[in-house]
C-alpha cells in the first residue's frame, strides 16, 4: 500500500462541485485517515475562475491555512466549448474554440498547479489531475476531437515537465494524469448514447483512488486510468 494512505492525511479537491469532484470529496470524507478535505470550485469559492490567474492565486492563498496537503486532486476540465461539442474535422476547427479549450484544459490547470504546489506536504504526497485517454498521442487511432485531444496532450506535457521540476525538491511526490473512464455526468451526456456501460462517478473515483494508492514514486509523471493501467503518452 502507498505509505501516504497508511497515515492521517489532508486532501484538497479542485473542481469539487462537478460530478467527479463531488465523488472525490465524498470518498475522502468517508476515509477515516483523511482528517480534512478542502473544497475549491466556483460554487464553493466566489470569483474562482480558471481563466483568471489572479483568482487562482487568491484561492491558493485562502487554502493555505488548512494545509499542507498530502493529496491534491484537480477535477476541472471542459469538453464542450461555448455549447459546441468536439470538432470531427479540420473544416470545423475554429481558432477561438481551440484557444478556449487550451485555456480550460491546459493553461488554467497548470496555473492551478503553479499556485497550489507550494501547499503540498513534504515527503509522500500526490498531485493528481484529471486528463483523458484521447490526450495520448500514441493511442490516437481515430482522429477528430482536435481541441480536446490537443489541449489534453498539452496538459500531459505540462504535468510531466512540472513533475520533473517539483521532484528535485521532493522525490516522494507523485504527479499523476488520471483517466476517469466515461462517467455519467453533464460533460459526457451528449456523447454517451453509444456507450453500453457508463461509470457512475463514485465507481470511477473508487478506481482512481485505488490506482493512486498503488503508485510508487518515480521520476516524472504517471499517466493511468481508473483501473490503474498505464496509458502511453
């Protein structure tokens, strides 16, 4: 078992008002070892906005008093941009929507990491960020979904790069890109018609927490799915 979860720990969930964020919060509140869960979201924190770095920095400052945190989970992300779903062809790709996908799925999250990383506890700790299998360059066999794929691939590179830097100060830190599976939520609803078995948020989170418990420290980031299986970058 991961040594982090064998002792009392403090957790922080960013994006705590979404389906997966709520499920993470609920699971952590039920863990007797987790002595505190800090929730960050637009619903919990007035003015918090992934497109506004100042609001991210302010919320990190407000969360510092309840730290340091042994586990941080960033459950933010966007699949639909301004009410439009992922592009299926180059002909439908628009620069404004591409830029917004990068803002919400890569730029905003790495600014969250920048400002919240100083709140991580020394020693065994985990920073986990929801990513997506479609962000894998190696695993892309169907094409399409340009903005979402590219923004998640960029996120993965940012996580990998940050992991290398942060681990110079804490070799026991694990930075993790998590693939939650296709979860029943508002985000997945428009694209779930052809999927026979949707995961409930609680089941996805149970799998992701089990995966986190099994991760050993290593140089760089991990990219794993909710069943603990490695995904190629």
